[in-house]
């Protein structure tokens, strides 16, 4: 069987090379792996592919892949890979992101909560002002509200709970949540929960129902002096809405924005209470090994591994 990879990417941590795939050949020595660097290279031999590892896949490509059994993508959502119109090819999304994003989110919570942007302002101006931190409270004594409480959200909750913080999850179907004793509510509880949370985290997918989810009305429901974080997709919190709400918030941490890259002339860059990272919450050296390990497990359905 042949496995074809279309995993080129502008971000080095997401661009797979031959040595990254060695664990696959070790487990499945009969598997032939073909690495492509562009779409034309893949489509020229697509009829030979039994499996594809890819960031992107268009519906029109399925017709060129008569043998294709499964597509594996590192992406956590359906942003780039389109499903098979005939529903014959299995599409498997990455499910390893939780550990990576959880650590990034915890770092953001600690950074904002301990007012590190203000501390860095001190550093920049060589100012030994210790009073900036006078009203700082332990994260463990606060409430973190996670909106979008799927697999990744629950992984984040478990790590954050270790600080002692009260973590509350919100999801569309709370009855489908896991059984870890975490407090989980439906969207109808948001008006009450937003007024209680010290930190509001958005982990929403980039689908149309998430468009402007955190609208001005919901931003106004947030507790005075609370923080907001967006680690999902930028369509759920628009820059103009956030800018209007900022005066009553303690700050915002954005790993995603509605336009990426965020334009240099965006007023968000100039707001001292806003921290911006370049959609980098999962950029770790472990990203590629975790994905390859996951694919190794999935392939057991089709291939016999070395014992």
C-alpha cells in the first residue's frame, strides 16, 4: 500500500519531511511513502494513493484517487480538508492538540493574571515599580470560563484545575461532555456565567455559527476587570467589538484574529492591555511526532505492524 504526504507548510513546525515519517516505516516496513512538495506532484500519481497525509484536500481531487481509503490531517477542524462527496473515504482529524494548546493557554492565563505586560513596561522603562502588582490575585482563587468545551477544552480544563482555579465549561450539548466532574453548562447559561468569570476563554471552531459569537452584548455581560482570551478562531471575536469593550476589561490575549496575519495598522497592536501571538498556540517541537504517532495507531486498522 502507498501513503502519500502533502504536508508542506510555511511554518517549519508544521512542515513534514522524510525524517519525520521514519516511525511509520519502522512500524509498517511494507508501506511505501511518497512525499510531495506541491499539488501537481500529488495529482500526477494520485490514483496510486491508499492513504494521504495532508493539510489541504479539495473535493475535486477525490475523483483522481480511486484507491483512497483514508485521509489523515494534523488539523483539529475542517478548515482546509473537504470531505468526500461520495462518503467512501474516511477523514480523520488530529486529536493530539489538547496537550499543546493547554500549556499555551495556561501560560497566557498566568502571564495576564500576574500582569506581565505591565511588568515588561517597567522593564522597558527601567522602572522599579512594584506597586503595579498590588492587586494581583492567585489564579487558583479565580474562575476560568471556557466556551467551546470539546476535547481540547476539557484537556485545558484539567491542566488549569491543577492551579486550584474553578473551571467552568460551556458547550452546545453539555449532556455529551466527559465525566471528569467538571462543571459544564449550555449556551443559555452564558449571561450568568460571563458575569462571574475572571477569565473568559474562547475555543470555538471557525464555522458560521461562531461568527461574532462574542458580540458587543456578550462582551458587556463580562465581569468588570476580567480578561478575555481567543485560542479558537478569529471569527468569534471581532477587533472592533473588542476595542469598544477594552476600557472595562483588564486585558485580552489573542492567538487568533479575524484577519491573519493581523495587519500592521490594526489598532490592536497599540493597545497596552492586548497581547497578540501569531496563531502559535500549538507550535511545539512535539507537534510532528505527536501527529505521526497518532497516524501510526490509525493505520493498524489497515496494516499489520511489526511486532
